[in-house]
C-alpha cells in the first residue's frame, strides 16, 4: 500500500506535535494532501474510475474543512501549514 504505518508516523512527526499525535490538524492536512496527490495521479491514468473520483472529492472537502478550522482557530498555524505544503499559489 502506498500509505503504510511508517509513512503515517513520518507525516505526524514532521507536521504534527509528535509521531503519536494523530489528531493534530496539521498532520491530518499533510496526510490528506499526500493522499489527494496520489489519487490525482491515479485519475490521470484512469479517468473513468468514478469511485476514486468520488473519494478524491470527499478528501478535498475534508481537507478544506480542516483548513477552515485551523484558520479560525490559529491563523499563524494555518499560514505555516499552507506555506509548508504549498497549497496556495
């Protein structure tokens, strides 16, 4: 699988508060971004895979909700994660 346990721990250690802190919005946003990029590449090759397309739309919505929450809660953390992941142009 493309997203195994070690990869998840790496995301949460790098973007979250620690390797075991899976609830931090920054870590979840980073993991969602990785999954979104993976599914986007999959859909470039398999454009009629509508189940994956639906899953991608759901993931984008979840990431958007977390970003909105983080922007309302702490704007400096929001700006840091957006800059670090390169989500805005």
